[in-house]
């Protein structure tokens, strides 16, 4: 088997194992609405025990699948490349629109809300 075939086989394996992780997360997410860390850990254990995926790879693949699951159905994406320290650039790939959202606005409406004002900074 040549190097290109080995690389393709490895990529196919990772894609299949990530799909298995995604399916597990999707199937069991309702059981862990308040504790997503347990869901993540269970998915890693599932890949390890049921599919013999090494732990380091299982954790990586579950993280990728978890991100994929959380972004499913979300059209809007943060464009990190064009965002700055003061402005978050949010794009909608389906419509081609881009929105510039000041970070101060995000802080004011999501972080500095009355319900969160009682929280103290850590440190």
C-alpha cells in the first residue's frame, strides 16, 4: 500500500469515527441537558470501548463532533479572520450577508445583564 492510500485510509477512518461520535451525541443529548461534560465523556468512552478508538483520538473526534452538533442548523458563523478586538464579524453563508457587531454591544446585552451583575470575576 502506498503512502497516499494509507493517508486516505486514515482520513476515511477519522471521518467514520467522527460520524459515530456525532450519532452518539445526537442520540444521547436529551439525557444530559444540564451536564454536557458527562455527555462528552460518555461519547469518548463509547468510541474507546465499542469501536477501539485510542483515547487521544476519541477525545479529538468527539470535540469535533460536538462542535458540529452545536452548530447544526445555525446559519450564522463568526468570521474570525475579519473580526477585531472591538468588532465581531458574523456571516450568513446562505444569504452572503455579513454583520459587524460591536463587542461592547455583546457585553451590554449578554454579559452585563441584571441577572449576571451579581457575579464576581474569578481571580
